[in-house]
C-alpha cells in the first residue's frame, strides 16, 4: 500500500482561499475521522475542521474524488479553507496526525503519471503551465497538457510500428521474397516519416522557446541609446537615462514579452577602449562576456553621431541585429533599414518593427500552428528518432532489412521516452523534483 500524502496546494502567503490536498488509500478513513463523514463524491460539502482537543480550526468546503476518477487515480480529498497560513499549517498538521505524510515536490502529479492518468509529456506540461511567463507560453503549455504533443508522438509511433511490421515480416519469413514494389513502398513510408519528424521538431523548438525564453543583449558605444531602448521595451523606467556617457556600469536585466516569447533583456555598459575608470572597465568586460553568451545581440548605433564609424564585432555564436537609434533627430524613416532596423525609442517610431524583427530572429521561422511547450530532452529525443529513421532509410536502400528494423526499434524507444513509455527512475526523480509542493 502506497503512503497517503498531503500538502498545501495553493501558493504561500495569505489569500481568500487556501486548498489542502490529500491522496491515497487512507483518504476515506481520514475524511471520516476529520469530518465525521465521507463527503458525497464530486460534490462540494461544508466541512468543519477541528483539532484533537475539539477546538475549531476553520470551516470551509470538502471535495472527495474516489479512485480512479481523480487527478492522481487514487482517493483524493480537497479541503478549501480560508487562506491564512496559520490555519492551513494547523490543518496540515492534523492530516499528518491522522495518518498522512507530507508530499514531496511534484508527488501528486508523479502519482497521476504512474497510475496512467497522464503521460510524462503531459506531466511536464503541468509544471510548464504553472511557470509560464507569457500568455502564449501558457496557451502552449495548456495544449501540451491536453495531449497535443503526446498525440503527435503517438501518431508517429503508430506509423513507425507499421513500417517495422512490414520489415520484420520479411525477416521472419525469409523464403518469401520482398517485391521491388513493396521495397519502394517501405522506403517511401520511411521518407515521409522523416519529413513529418522534421515538422514535429520545428513545433517542439518553438515550444521550447516559449517555455525557456531567450536572452537578448543591448550593446553599443556609450550614449547610443541602449538604456532608452531598454526602458521602451520594458514599458517602464527600469534603467537610468542620462546624456552623460558611461551612465550604465553594471548589467540590468528585465524579462519582457516579445510576441509571446519570454525574453530576458540585458542593458549593458557602453563599449569603448578609451577609459581609465576601473568600474567602467569592469562594466565593459561584463558587457563583452554577455555579448558572447546572448542568443541575440542588438547592436545599437546612434544614427546621427556614429553611424559611419567602426563598431564592435562579435563571435559566430548567437545572432546580431543592428538597430539605428535616435531617428527622431536624423529624420530617417522608421522600420527596416539597410542591414537593420531604424527606431526612435522616445517617439516609439519603429518599435513594432523592432519587436517583429526580434521575434523573427529568435524563432528563425514563422510561429508554427498548434504550438505546444517542449523541453530540451524532448528535442534531443526527436533528434535521435530522426537519426534512426534516416539510418533505416539508408539501410533499407542497401537491402539490409535486419539493420533497418533495428534502427526503427531504437527510434520507437526514443519516441517512447518522450511520453514515459520507456524511462528511468532517475529521470522521473529529476523531472518531478522541480515541481512545486502540492502539485
């Protein structure tokens, strides 16, 4: 018998309502002893919670979900009380005294996975939905939780198995010659499978971007307008703006929503060599380090003062987008310009074009339809599947049907790792340990 677990399921701090969740075989007994009766399933019931001495703790609502029709697949009891931390802690201690133990982070969702209520990709989507930094990321996580990613994986796996059956039938019955037409048909199915995998990979990369976000660094000479642009993109005066060169010494960071992508925007110190100020020298050094690590660099050029001068060059890692600033002074038209984007952060001219260019640079392609959140491990698994399928195409073309069948078996295993069909306890521990307690 698995332990019965309990936890506070609402965020720390005071609120109008606080929820405690209990799951396990002992729930009916705990409910009977705590409330004096077992509530009617799936019907809100008034609940009075008292301690062992009979002192009133709180009054609220109780919801009972008998197994298997519950989130975890076990008996589940939820207590909806007033959201005072002291009340919730006291009620939690009472539940522990009645035979439950405190849940580990993510243990409710882990039990839902182990009991077959959701697969592993859906379980991860629960945490992604809770932690989404933008509305588009939340929508993509909801799609994954509803099974959009899992359904796409299942469809590919079904087709993969179909091709495996055809190949392995020929291996099991070697006396039956495989006709050239059948051989070509299998090869065509494998190529189509590889093409569809490429499409799923594109959608998964978009989902990972929505989940993990990106880092964008604002770089350029002193007084190029970095802090002004930083404030314009943030929507509030996060950085000090001054006509004096070298105002920004340390890096400032803010998370902003760029067309649904959570972007960590970094305002850096102006890049120049002619300085003896040790603090500014350190600021420049940090800016150069950030420039090498950022996924996207915005190289700001004052359109009037230094547009024709030499500007910093960066390594091949990441992408650099040139932004011509202060066009309200020079009169340059806003929007796309030779080699970059022209903007005025003060007037707002060209800012929409800049946001669009930022999104295009980070995505690398137009947003995919039906995007769902994905993680690095999903991307790596899909790359493995694609490599195995492409290897199977080559093997099958060489009539090495046994090797092609083995490649497809490995591809199926890699697909199964996404949804948790094939996984390890270490991976499960790593995934669920990152969840919040109570979920």
